[in-house]
C-alpha cells in the first residue's frame, strides 16, 4: 500500500498544534523552526565561539552537534541516511588510490542518493513533502567536491590546475572530526549553499577574515594571511535578507493558489485558453514557484552570514560584501537578457559544483555531461530530464543566436536596446517553457502542454540553429555600440566583442 505524504514524513510532531493553528503542513513548520533556530545559533557561534576565542575543534564540534540535532528534528529516523552516505564516501577516500578516488566517491554518492530518490518516488510520488533528499543532495555536493579537491591536491601538479582548482586543492586527508563537521555544519545543512572544503576550513580557523587574495589561487602559506581585515557586523545584511526571505514566502503562499501548477493537467484549461494565455500562465506559475526557492536560499544565506560565513572583502575597491556564498541573485535572474545570465544567477552553488567537478574537467560535450549530472543528481522524475534536455538545447540555441545574430544589432545604441528587449522577452518565455516540467514532474502532462503550445519555442530554436550560421557575416569594424561593464567601451569586431 502506498504511504500518504503525512505517513511518509518522519520528522518531529511536537509542533503539530502550531501547524494546525496556522494551517501549514508540519514538515514546513519544522523546516522554518530549524532555520530560525539555526539563525540564532549562528549568531552565538560568531559572537561567543569565534576563532579567536575558542579552538577550531570546539567550532567543529558545535557545528556538527547542532547540525545532527536539527537534522533529526526535521527528519527523524531518516537522518540515518545523512550519516550513511558520507560515511561510505569517507571510507572510500581513506582506502582508494587518490588517482581515482574522486570517481569512486562520485559513483558511491550518486548511487546512494539515487536509491533514496527512487524510494521517495515509489512511496511518495509527485509529493512536495519535505524529506531527506534535500539535505542529502547538498551532502552529495560536499563529499564529491572534497574528493576532487583531494585528487587535485595529492596527484596533480599546480600548473595543471585552474585557479579555482588550485585554491580548493586539499593536500592532506581531513580528520574524522573535520570531515563530518564539514558535512553536517548546521548553517548550510538544510538548504545549502554549498561551501567547498577549503573555504569552510578558512571559516573555522578564521582565515576568511584575511585578505581575499586567497580566492585567486594563491598559496595559503604566503604572507597575505598577515593582512587582517576587520569584519564588519553582518547584522544589517542579515536583517535585510530575513525580511526579503519572509516577503518571498508571503508572495508564494498568497498567490500560488491562484496559479496552481496542477491546472496545466486540466483539459478545460488546455482546450479553452489561447496560446498567449498559456504562455502567460506558465510564466506566472514558474515565477511563483521560484519565490519558494528564493525564500529558502536567501534565509540560508542569512544564517551563513550571521555566523560569519560569506564575508567577501574586495581588495580592489575596498568594499565589504556578504555575497561570497549567495545561492541566488534574484535581480540577476528576473532581469537577465540571456539564458546564460539566468542560469548563472540561479542556484549558484550547484552551478559552481557542476563547473568544478564536470565542466572544467571533461574534454568534450561539456554542456551535455553537465546537464546529465544535474538531472541525475535531482532524481528520476521525467519532468527533471525534460527540463535539463531542453536546457541543453536552448543553451545551444542561445549561443548560436548570440554569435550569429547579435552582431547585426551592435551598430547603434537603439539597435542594441532593441536586441536586449527582444532577448529579455525571449528569456522570460523560454525559462518558463523549460522549467514548468521541472515542477509538474510528470511526462505525459508535460508533453500535452508542449503540444497545445504547438512546440513554438522548439521550432523557433531549430530554425535559429539551421538558419543563423548561414547568415552573411558582419564585416569587422570598430564602431562603439555602447558601454560595457564598469563603463568600459564595448567594441564590435566581427562576430566577437572586446572589452577594453
């Protein structure tokens, strides 16, 4: 017999009375309680257990114990999986040859995660009940990125590494305490963001308060660690992010009943609305679903900031920022004028992880392998694979369009503005067209939506792939089209641009 969503959830029932009072499911109430608890304890860690007052071991133990306690409160006996996956991977790290341990760890972590995904899909299909797969996905990112860092540090020469790989390379196997503290630290257990191991150790030891030259890949044993930067109080930023997060949650709760994703399955909606109305509905429903993610990620960002994680001092302009580990750039996503900008602004921790372990390492078909891993990491719902397959297709379309069509619009500022307006609109439509199946999850309902939309974006994308490369090339010239980033001039030179 298939378990209900209520039966499947193993978290604490102590606050059922509160869930009934405010009419919010108990899993969501527990999630909110753990996040607010983490926010308070993050401030305690930064104020009373800072690296200048206590030892690194104390900070490790505190983060580990709180993380396990919050995990058990939210997930009950399912918490065994939070320990099982990293324990197996740690055994692999300790026993395998460093030359191939990264592949074995990746295979082990994905196999374990896939089993949990499959179990959820079998017994709780198409449910949005909070379960262990969320934090387990974050843990998978942590252990696999650490494995690649160990591989880089122990087996590869520095000149073979990219700047990010050089910075993150680990040349000593983490101790048991260091490893499990990194895996379970409470600030990012529930909703990320993914913090790579070397950055986490910098935070524990207080090195994140040093000059940010470390981010360029410099040797951490060099003298730049003597350049201490006084950390400003994160309180104003934390308050701002908490407010924004709560507003995002309010937007989601208030308007999502009006734009339910389930309406896309209704025959009446598909048959009695115009194509324009369908596209508008897709844009609205996917936007409102994003507000749920904005809430979780921005609040998680506030927790990290309140503990001192995320401080980003800019040596170039002397500015103090708290955006080093932000998982999402809301304005960057919602106002982007290209698919690439949207992807770069969304779930930035996962994008960084995919780039770190796949995109920078495979020799060919980079986009295909990156999207394939992303899809497998998310689980086995058909909607996920439809989204990522379409993402790979439209990424290719976007690149071909930019390379072959954009130069026609760079002759003047008015033409450039027109191009940006067109790509802004196209990006909004394309993102909703790609993403709705990720939320709908099911295969045939998604196919029916595509057919009722006459596959218009797909056909237009196919036309661009066929026609755009055959357009006459714009001859090289050096007319200034507009200002590039930071006020620099953007010069048109054939099909490319050069920032002076």
